[in-house]
């Protein structure tokens, strides 16, 4: 049986990014599908029914990955909410079952754009007019801790250097950066948590019974 990943995300820009990234993160013999929702609340509202459906038929070597933006939420409360939904659906999560898990919940802190700041080399490969010294600047040094909104900060930097004067096309940018992104290079801690869970599932394929 081919190992497969079902990835649930809150909106189309994360879908576009992961469709570019996952073929380079996963071995070529793994498959995946990404399903976007109409925002985080839409995903959370529909998640339990979706997971109950999976629980009824999920093959042993499939994994579910749920990814949301933290935004301004308390990360512990949001993670607890997602874990409780999975528990009610009778799926084993990585947090509650370190071995033989079926589902992992992950967050971009605070938004997908924080992951972009974590791999600035990828951003500059796509948008070369940007300064290479951005990650050394104090406010951008911790990509998961940028104050005032990461997508707004990302948009300002792009516009300052002549890109997207009419506003940041989030899905277009996500699709472009997904093609350039280096999973091993990204310095975002929240991205590393996502990456490492996926790679752990790859390495333990066949252990779930």
C-alpha cells in the first residue's frame, strides 16, 4: 500500500504553497492531496464531521495533517480544541499517541507568511529586488515572532521594492514560493514542527496497525 497524506488547510494560499512544497518534501513514492476550506472557522466547524468520515475507513498507512494559522489565538487553546475534535472522532493524534498516530495538528505562527520569512533565500529567488539582510534585522529575526501581522509586514517589504503595488495576491505568491522553498533551510520553528511531523510519518511508514 502506498503511503498517502490527506492535508486539510484553512484557505487556498496554504493549499497552493503545499502543492509546490510537498513533492520536494516527500519521497517520490508517497502521494498527497490538499483540501482548502473557506477560512479557519469554516475548517474548525466542519472538522469533526470530516474526521469522523476518515475514521470509518482510513487505511493503516495514511496520515492526516491539519494546518491552520494561529493568528491571534492562544496557541495552546487552539491546539487543545483541535486535539479534542480528533479525539471525539476517534482518531489517534501525534500528541496523544507518539507511536502509531493517524493525525497531526500543526499551526503556522502566526500566519503562512511567517514561514516565508524563515526561508528568505527562497523569497529572494522569486523576488530578487528584496534585500538579503532582512533576516538580520531585529524585527524579522524570529520569523514566528514578527509583531503586527506577518502578511502585512511581508506585503510592505514587497511593495517597498516595487512588487504588487495593488496589494499582495496571496495565492499567487504562495504558489510561487512553494516552488522555491527549501524545507531543510527554513528557520521558522512552526514550519519545522510541520516538516518534522511529516518526515516522521514517512520514516515510520508501516508501523501503524
